[in-house]
C-alpha cells in the first residue's frame, strides 16, 4: 500500500491495542531488515531517521528507498523524522514527503519548547502526525544527546499538549538513549503522565530497557517505542564478525544479506516483546 500517515499508524494501534515499534534506518540494509520483520509480524510500524543519519544520503533518498520497498507491503508503515531539532529539519522532511514528524525542542525552556513545537504543528498538515517531547531524555544516540535527563513533569503535560497540538508525546520517565546501564522505566511516573496526557505516549530508548519492562508499556498508554541502537549494533557486529573470520572477505553482497537477516531478527523480536498479544 506504500507509506501511510503517522495518524493512521497511531489510530490502528489504538484500535487494536498495539504498540508500534519505531525503527531507525540509515541505509538500505537496515531498511530491508526492518520491512522484512514488519511483513512477518503484521503490526503497524514507524520507520524513522534522525537528521544525524540523513547526513549519509538525504531526505529524498530515504523517502525513495523506504517507499519503494513498501509499495507491495500490506502493513501500515509511516516514515517519521526522529529528533527534528530545528524547524529547518522539519521543513526538509516535509518537503521530502515524510508522513510523520518529531519536533524535539526539549532542550529549551518550557515556553520556548511550546513555541517551537507549535511552529512545527503549523507546518504539518492535519494528516501528518506530530510528536513533541516534554522533559529531556538522557543518554546519547550517535554523539548527540543532553548531558543529563529531566523527567517529564505530569503537571505540565496537559497544558503542553493543548498548546502545541501534538498527536503523540515523547516522555522522559527513566528511559535513556543507547545502552545506558540500569536505565529503567519509573512506572509510577509513567502512570501519572499517562493520566495527564490527552494523547498517547512515546518511549525513546527501547534498546536499553529490559524486555520485562518493554512488554508492559502497552498497559500505560504508550503507542510508539523507538529502537535504534540494537539495529545499528546488529549491522556493525555482522560486518565485524565477517572480517574477524576472514580478513580477505570480499563478498559484500553475502555479508550485507547477513546484516539484513540479523536486523530483521532484532526488529521481529522487539515487535513481539512490545505486543504480547500478537501470536
Ligand atoms: Zn530518541
């Protein structure tokens, strides 16, 4: 069916009681692995890319690659801008026909976060899903990330969501980007945030959290869980192992296909952990 709006992914997940994985791509191997897993499991999904990783190719390349691969897939998939930290990055992704956008102005003051996020909302047509972030998620993706985390204040949630008009809210409740030892969800805080929020929640840092915690998020108003590090590590590990086994290896196609298979297995496992109800 090709790409759909992020709104459609959120609505189908809400109707079916599902959590959408949001998997970061960088290149064709990662994209192929993600979609292979999506086709196996049949759960609506976000494929996303952050401006840091667009640097390899460009927004149009990413759109062409993902939409071409999805042309004959029956599962609803949206193409999402992850951590758009500037209005310019939002404009670039929209110009390239992305169907879902994250504006991340969480490093600014509360009022500036609202002003920047509301600006992004005005740029996004109503069928474009908008994710905004309140509180600051710790850890680092690539080399980017705040030095410290600020948890989301439940008392600010309703006003923020109303003022911005976002469709999803990324929250900081103990989750962290990348592999941060002892990253743990504070479910009491998540529950408070969930009851304060008129829109479903997004958890970043799906790679570093224990599976036992990831499997409970569907009970707490979470509609989207981001996973990046696990996929990147699967690809790098595959190439590293191939080289370690044979430093004269030259079959790029064989190692690339092994990387696709490794990424697909990681993605399938994550989707099943997020959705215990999926057989
Ligand atoms: Zn993130």
